[in-house]
């Protein structure tokens, strides 16, 4: 689990070498992506705040890790604060703190599974990402950081950590520019685990409007005449929309005798019943019965007309 420490230690050592070569500590560390530490903007932590502890007195003179607090807010900003038990006089130039993070939970990515590292060296800090062969300065516009007596802290949005939803991480300290590690937390080869607590999307307030009940409309085309065809049409009204019936059945009688009928589709949006009126039926009445169906609803209509 702790693969990559050599690379991290080398990074801190290089910061010291670069500073010595240039003669300016600020220039050497800036070349590696270190930035001056500033006061953090307070983070209004949500319900995800968690504190991890480490035993003290085991740092061999290096910064001695006491607690690590991790929190996030609803916008996905993550704040990590490392508290040190033996730093009442401030950091020395050869001392540093590393927060090594697996941000995707995938042991096959990063180095040994670790994708990002936050490094704090005295009053300069930086965020670094594994590029496949080494840790290089990460492009993290949301990064804020600070060092103070007994504390190193940073804040970064999860979007600058690959949109992470959780961290597997450990913290290590050095007192010799990274040549060795004096303290680590948790002790041994394990990691701490932190899961972001983010707001869930509010339930949708969109409601499905109630279904419009169908209205069955039946109407004749003109009036019946002896010896001619007579048409009665049916359509369905759904609010202001007019649609065709799903099915139409029809029957007709003149006097007490059944006469021929035909149900046909159209013209849209109608279904039509055509009745063949007998030749010698003038003055009689034709009774037309329609069975109109629309989906699961239906109705029966009986209509009577005087034959001309």
C-alpha cells in the first residue's frame, strides 16, 4: 500500500537540491509546483466531517502526527487538516508533511494505487498528480493551503481530484528533506478511508397530469333517404384533441327488419357506419346502434332517424 514513498521522498529532496542550486528556496520549490501557503477560507463542513488519530512520540524527531481531520461541504470542497504534536516553534526548512491519496479506489492506477499527493515543506505547499512515471504539479485551481504552528491544512474541490467521491489516504512526515520518513499515520501499511457526504438531488416535483376521460361523439351525415346509403360517424374527444375510435361496430333496423350495415375507417378522425336504406321505406324510421370503443373505454349509442 505504501508504494510511491521513494518517489515522494525524492520529490522533497529535489526541492531542497533545486533550492541549493539556485540559492533561493522559493525559486527551487516553485519550479516543482510548490506555492506559498496562505490562510484558508473557512469551510462550512457538512455531515461528512471525520477525525483520525495517530499515537504521538513515535516520529523520531520529525513532525509528530497527532490527528488528521477531513471534511467536505455540499459543493464538494474537501478540507484536510493535519495537527502535529511537536511543532510549537514552527517548521524547519528540512521538514515536511505528505498526504498521499488514492482518489479512485483503483489499485491499478497511480503508483501503488495512489493518484495524488499533497506536500507541505515549511511555508510552501503543492498538490501533485501521478503522470504514469512520476508525480508532477497538478492543475488544481481550487487549491488553498496554509501552515501554522502545529498544523498543515489544505482545501481542494473534488473536481481537481478526478471528481472523487472518497479518499483512501495516509500521512507521512520527514525531517531530512524526504530522505527518510519519521512518522506515518496510520502506522504500518494501512490507510484511512474517507467518504464524501454530498447532497442528494431533491425528488422531482413533476407530476403526471391525470388522464383526460374520452368523450364519445356520434353524428349523422345528412338525413336518410329511401334507396340510398346513410352514414353515421363516431369520433373521440380528448380535451381539445379529436382522435379515431379504437373500434366501431354497428347494426340497423328499418321497422322490425334488419338492414345491411358496413363499418369502415375514416375519414380521419372518424370511424363510420354505412347503412343501406331499403327502396320502399320512405316515411319509416331507421334505428342505428353503434358500439364505440376507445382503448379500455366504450359506449353504446342508439339513434333513430325518419327516412325521407
